[in-house]
C-alpha cells in the first residue's frame, strides 16, 4: 500500500513538474511568438514611417530647389526690367539696380553682370560707347572676321576680387549655349554645369561645379513690332553653396541630397549635402527630375540613420517588455507604436509647417517683386511697362464695344529749374506731390503712371463723350499748376498735356505716339495747356 501511495505521489509530482515545464514552455513559446510578432510589426511600421518621411522630404526639397531657382529668376528679371527703362544705361545705373543683391539673399551667387552682343566690325564703336557710360578700363578684343561676341560691360562681384570688364562670354562653351538659348526663347535660362572662370585658379579642393543664369534684355518693340536684343543679365552660381545653404534647415541631417546635371551624355554632379551615416535601404532612395530654366536637373535623396532614430529606440524597449509579460507587452506595443508614429508624424508636420511657412514667405517676396516690377519706386504710380499693358488691354476691351478711352501725356514745365535751384531732393518732393494730385483729380478706375523724369501718363477708360477729355485735362492742368510747398519755399510747375483718343485699327504704340506728339505741340505753343491729338495736327498744318 505504501508502494502504491508513493507511486501515486511520484506520479502527481511528475505531472506537476511536467505541467510546470509545459507552462514554462507555453510562456516561452507564447512570449517568443508575441515578441517576434511585435518586432515584425515595429519593423513594418518603421518602414511605413520611413516611406512617408522620405516622400515628404522629396516634396519639400524638390519644391525648395524650384522655388529657389524662381527667386534667382525674379532677381534677374528685376535687373533686366530696370536696365530696359534706361536707354542710356550707365555704370552708376547698373550699380544702383543691383545694390540690393547679395550672396546672403541669393546663396551661392558669385556676382551679376550685363553683357552686350557685338560683331568684330563693331568692337571699337561698342568699346567707345560703353566707356563713355562709365565702364572704365573696358577693353574689347577682336578674334576673327564676322565673329559675334557677348562682352561683359558691367559686373558686380558679391565676394572675392572684382574682375575687369570686357570678357567675351561666347568663348565659354556652357555660358555661350545658355546665352544662345535665352536669346532664342526670350526667357530665363540655366547653363550646363561647369567651373566658373574666376574659380579655376583656386586649388582643386576649393573648386566646385557651378552654373550660369542668363536672361535676355530686349528693347521695347516699335511700330514694326520687332524686338532688338540689347544684351543679357547674367549671374554665376556655385552649386555646393547654393544647395548646402538652401537645404541646411530642410534636410535636418535625416537625408543626404545630391543634385546632378543630366544635359550631357552622363549625369554630372553639381553639389551634394552629405551629413550623417547612410541607411542600407535602397527602397527608401528617392529621385526626381526638375525642369528649370530650359535645363534638366536630377535630385537624389538617400536616408541616413537619423531618419528613424526615435523609432529604433522605442523598438528595443518594446522587445525587452515583450519578454517580461504578454499582457504588458500588448499594451506597451500599442503605446510604443502610437508614440513612435506620433513622434515621426510630428517631424513630418514640422517639415510641412516649415514648407508652408517658406511658401508663404516666397509668395510675399513674389508679390513684392511684382509690385517693384510694375510700379515707380519714387511715386508709387504704375511704371512704363504696366501702363503699356493697360493701354493694350483697353484697346481690346473698348474695340469690341465701340467705346472710347483717352491717353494723356503730361510733361512738367519748369521742373528743371526746381532741380537746379532747390536740388534733387526738392525735385523728388515735387514729383511725389504731382503724383498725389494726379491721383486725387482723376477717377478711381483711371490709371496714372510715371514714365520717368518729369513725364507722367494717364489712361481714362469708358468715356461718356469725347469732349470729357477737355474737362479732365483742365482739371489736370489746374491741379498741377497749384504752388507746392518745399520746406520754406513754394515751387511752381505747370503741365503740358497731350491727349489721344483710340481709333479703330490703332495699336498701343499708335495711341501713345499720338499723345506724345500732342504733348509736344502743347509744350511748344505756350505750355501749361492741353492739346487733343487731332487739334495738334491742325495747328501744325496752319503753321
């Protein structure tokens, strides 16, 4: 009986041991299964987060590159527009137009220049002309009969040693191609990647691939509607500085960025931002082709180990908790995944917010550039270019309905005397006061512009009758003729006004020319008066 009891006890103990072993094995198997499942879930979550992050970086960085190039294009467009307003462009004018451009505003920019076309037979005349306009030390050299050049006349270097004018850009292959394309298309152009001439003397370690920006400057079309090329505004940009300074905040060390020029037989590296240690994950590599300035760039983004460093830290803690208890592990897994996702999405939101802020800033800059491009900086009125567009628009809208509009050309009589006797600051006060009076004595829908110097122009649309122009012109003459307080002195100027009405078949040039002739008649027949274009012709016939 004792043997039977002992055998039963040993059996129960054996069963308990086996039950314990089975329980331990079950816990180990269950814990191992849960841990393996958790690790797999974390790995997949990390891959999803990494994919989302790389897609966001790709959108942010590609947009930033295009926006940065757009800002350079606007800068060149501003200078080109300013150059086009000065038929007798001088070195002082060019320095004034480019005074607000720096390599801080335009990262990587080495300098800006103005180049003009000239054939060998015109070299001597071109050199004499631009020397008379302030291009001191300008020396142009002939190369071969009938060769056309693109000589740098004025230049301003943002840093480094200034270069002498007179360089022939057509002797530099990449730059010459860019000038040719800009001339043919009439638009902003980027050259192929190359090393700037001024950098070729540097040690090889300090040299970097660069590119040249070019924008043609055409004189306004005359009656023949043929635009003549005046020259090009050019700018050299160092690729490494351009990319590194622009992406310093966006990349955040989480990605490495490479920029390639794909115009040649094989891609040519322009620059790269290579901070951090690369991840061995080819699936996360992103690339995009950008069309900028009649040129093609290729942007490649590669992830670094900083891309998901937070998720990696939580994943190790999750694996540790999985070995402690299945229940705690499941709860912690959800918290870790949610925390890791939230942290990763916070980084995405921060990058998105930074992108949105950058877009808003660029939109503000673009709006300001638009205002500067189409307004007179002294008076705030429309400038010549905007006024010309308004006249063209009025011709198209009024022609369909048979309506009448009038263009007034206004020239100030006695303004030179004010400048000579009271100084240019007094002249500026007079010009701003005249601009204010013109705005006040005209309708809200009328456009008032300053053409430069002491010349103003007005377009009055939707006239009830043609005779209304005399009422408006009288109001302009009276308003301008009132004395103007300049400090303790009262300055007086008068207005000679020429008026032209639209006629069927007229172009903008025709209307502006008629108004200009009428203004000249008013000025030569008494000043301080107005003359309608038809009346001006009759007066000339009587004389």
